[in-house]
């Protein structure tokens, strides 16, 4: 799924979806449990990053790895949502399918 076609959740959407306060949602973003970017000046998170009412469990380690590789938040978001030829699907789709180790191997190879 390309970043342009992702369904975006705002902080108020995440407050409802995660049953948390706005402050706790912002803490999840700061601590890299979720990745947010600005779209039309609004902070948003892709719906795919949330599963069963909480941030996708395997997302945080991958986001930290991408940041360590030198990715900006916008670059990391694009990488997570765009189909990767080595994975055959987007990295977020691979994570949701339980392919954490494979996603992280591909991400490690991208270090700037």
C-alpha cells in the first residue's frame, strides 16, 4: 500500500481506537511504538500500525532500527507503506503477517 492510499488516524482517532489520553498517544509516538507524520499540518498515523486496539507489537523495534539507519520519519513512513521488492509486500504488511525477522533484515541492509 502506498503512503498516498493509507487510511490515516489523527490523534483524536487514536485516543478512541486505543482508549488512551492524548498525552499517552503522544508518548507512544515519542517512544516509537507508533510513527506519525504530518499530512496537511495534522499529525497522523496509518491505520495499519494499530492492531486489536493497540500499536502493532513488532513495529517499535523496526522503527528504532530505521531511525538508527538514518531514516527521517517521512522516509521511514514511506518505506513502511510502500511495497518492497525483497519482501513482495509492504514492510507493514509483512510485520502484520508475522515476518518481523525478515523485515528487520531488509531494514538493516538499508543503513545510510
